[in-house]
């Protein structure tokens, strides 16, 4: 299964979510490849830090441009799951990933400027459906305030519902210290100590959505939801990480 985390705007926490999901999937016993399609290389740094621990490793490589879609098509059959961290911006990489992914997560912060960028992504997903009709695109509010009086989250969810080709995830990832600190150590938030039960629960819900394991109340769609292409059989294991 190919799951990508992408967005038009930077600073929304794409790499943090991608690495958390990759780490959680590896801990669940899956063979995971993390494709770092961001030249900043933060996902690659996370994977390198993780290899220095005793936790289940996540294979990682960097690919950009024309090499990216080719690598995804060639390497996906060798792993149970491929997680792609795509650089911010309306780029060719973003369009190519939308053409081959099973699911994409679009993290946005509950602020006007972030939510406004979804119009362009809605158009890109609509175009991708022409060649990838089973693609599921999920908008996730990330770094939301933990203050129950804050109205930004509610207002952002209402605005996002106007997108015709995007599903709005009911799960909201709040601004939490554990999430910030786990990533530089090569960890997922579930592996970080001291444990933050709320952060772990939020990422667990996102995990269920990302890998098509969600319950009916975990997400809602502004249109009829499209089925995800799930993993349907044993895939051969790769003997060594890609070079």
C-alpha cells in the first residue's frame, strides 16, 4: 500500500506525521519503505536515527523528479507498505505521487492561510482521479490548539467541507510536546517516554485512517468515499535496503 503525506503549504507537520506512521507500521510487523521526496532530508535523518536504536528499522531512500514515480512503481511490490514524505508546493512530484498512491494525507493547521490552500489540492486530486480513480485523499487538522475554548478547529473543519474531492478526517492532531520530541530521536510518539496517552491516541486514530482500518465514525466525506486499494497478498521481501 502506498500512503503519501503532502501539501501545498510548508510547516504543516508532514514529515512528523509520515515518520510517525512509518514507525508505527514497522512496529506492527510490516516491511516499510519510507521515501523521502523532500530535499531537506528530515525523513532520512529520522530513519538514520531510528537505525541506531533497537526498534524495528524502516528502510529509507530519497527520490525526486522523474525518478520518484518510477521508484514507487518498482519498489512498492517489494514492501508491505510505502510511506512517502512529499515536499511542500504545487510541484510535479506532488502530481506524480497522486497518480500512484492508494491514500494521501493532507495535513493543515487550523488557520485561514492553510485552509485556503486546499482549493488547489482539491483540483489536483480531481485531476489525479482520472488515472487513479481509487485514490482516497484525507484532510487532517494538525497542530491544533488543545484549548477547548479555541474555535479555530471547528471553523476550519466547516471550511474544509466545501472541498468536493477531499475527505475531512474527524481525528484532530493537537499541538503536543511528545510529538515534537519523538521525531528527532527516530521514534514514533507511541515509543516516546514519558508516554503521552492523548498524543498516542490521536496518532493511533490517524494510523487507522491512513491504512484503511478506520471505523465508520473516524472520518466523513463530502462525497461518496472511494475504496482504497488494500494489500492483497504476500509480497517478496527485499534482502537489503535500496541504494
